């Protein structure tokens, strides 16, 4: 049918065929992409909150605050002992 230039559409048939093939291949590509993303998806679903990096340990936060000078050595040792479960007056374990 497409070879009958004098009848049935002429050159417009080639244009329509080219556009339809392009759209079909684009559709196949999108479907393949969605399948690959669905199979390889390990993150949270649309209704789940996004996962964040793991929070630093409390002792690490305390050490960072001491390093920045936000707390003094006495307060650092007292809080460290509290975190480790030792009595506040005793030395940290």
C-alpha cells in the first residue's frame, strides 16, 4: 500500500509511518525503563518517608561538641559517663 504513490496518500504515508514507528519505539523504551526501575527499586515507596543517612551515635555528637568548644571537659566527662550508664561522679568506663 505504501508503494502506490499515486494513490492512497503518497508521500504523506511515509511521514505517517515514520512518526508512528518513532512513537512505538519511544513507548517500548519507556515501558522498558519503568520495568527496570521497578525491579531495581530499593528505596521507600510513594507513601513512605525518604530514608536518610544513619544518625551519628550520641557519644560521637558529644565528642564533636567538645571538639568545637561548645562544652568544657568537665561537662564532657559528666555527659559521657551518663551516656555509658556510669554514676555522674565516677570516672567514665
